[in-house]
C-alpha cells in the first residue's frame, strides 16, 4: 500500500476493514460490544446514585440504601471493566500480522514486542 492511499483512507473504510477482520470472532465481539454498552449505562447511573446520596444527606434521611447501591455499582463497574478489557485484549493476537504491517503505526508496532504478555498469561 502506498503512502497516498494511506492518507486518503476514510474513517468509515478503516472501521469497515476492522469489522471484516473481527467477523471471524463475531460472537466474542458481540459480547464485548454489549458489555461496553452495559458499562456505558453504569457510567451514567453512578453520578445519578451519587446525587441520591447527596439528596439523602441534605434531607437528613437514611443514606445507607443509596450508599450501598452506589458502592455495589462501583465494585461491579471495576470488575466488569477489567473482564471486558481482558476479553478485548484477547482479540488482538488474532489480528493478522499483515494487517498490522499495512499501517504506518502498525509497521512499527509489528516489530516491537509488548513488555507485558507474561503478565496476561498469569491472569
């Protein structure tokens, strides 16, 4: 691929190409995308619950239920984020080396070994 073509590639073309490479693992990609939507909903719900805690404090009512829900949602968010990230990282080695070497950054990245693969094998 020449340099002029790389500059002219649109975002839609890049997105479509990535989806074609990920089509092989369609089920896993769908689960990760659905999980990311769930994490986005949690990110919206957390400040709402925090607002309910502030309301309970200002109205001098029982804070415990709202605080417990907010803390539980926070713990869920942390655990779910780690699991979704691990699942997404698991898709990266499946990407063909040719794909990584066809992009300017990928040509450099394909030759560099990440310093942390031994950490992932321990998880």
